């Protein structure tokens, strides 16, 4: 979080709500282990060091670099459908998904960028990203819930779960429309602007560590 300390348990329950919404509304059509194995291994090995060593500035930098990466990747030709996913594609998309361990890097943005670089159409890239998401989100949430054992959920944790579930279900209804976008530039520019704003906010408030 950019504004200081926060309740990690709240984050876990919110992610659990997101995972539940995806399982209900956007079930993965083809679970492909190579798309989530790199992220799982990276999370187990690097989550602690990343949290300790990368400060708030990394969040802003990750937002900006992720947005620039999506802008550049979206210039690739659209020549492949999601029925043409090969083992090499799974590996590349899995490595891109692992990059989301870096604060500020969007998992969805990273996997869509990778799919677009590989020549997948925008709608196919969005579906591939969703297929890769559920195992990672569900697995990470389960691991963090285990680590929270002994801590009883509070009302705000349950509220976070419910809000994430409802917003996830609402977002799922928009997914087919979003899949048909003609450019990912608006999303990329939004992330760049958010990163720049975050960096300036931290500078003005003396929180650029």
C-alpha cells in the first residue's frame, strides 16, 4: 500500500473473494501447469525478500514500467487465437505472471503483454490471462490463509471478502465486452498515470523509500 501500513489479513480475504468470483463466473477452461508453476515457485522462494527489500517507490516504478510494457506489446500483430497455445507460450506467460511478485506490476497486465508479444489477438490474450490467473490467485490465497491460522477473521475481513466477491462477479459480466477492445492503450496509460501520481504523492509526503 502506498499510504503506509495495512492489514495483511484484509488483503488475504479480499483475494479469497476474487478467487471465489472467478471460480463462479469465469472458470478456467484449460488449466495449464506451466502458466502458474513459475509464479508459484517464485512466490514461495522470493515473497519474503521482495517484501523486505522493495519499498514504496518500487510500486510506482512497477506501475509505470508495466504500463509502458503493455503499450509496446500491444503493437504486435494479431495473428493467433487462444486455441493455438503451445508449451513455449505457457512458459513465457508463466514467467510473465511471476513478474507480478514485484510490487506495482499487474498480473493481468504482465500476462496480456506476454500474450500480445507472442502474437495472440487481444481477445485471446485476455482469455489466456484469465485461464492463468485462477490457479495462482487461489493457491496464493490458500497459502496465506494457512499462515493466518489462529487469527480469527474480523468483520472488516468478511466485508472485504464480500466486496471482492461482488465486484468480481460484476466485472465478469463485462469481460466479453472488454475482450473486444481495439487497443490496450487506455489501460496502459492509466497505469502509467497512476504510477506517476503515486511517485509524486510519496515525494510530497516524504515517503519515497
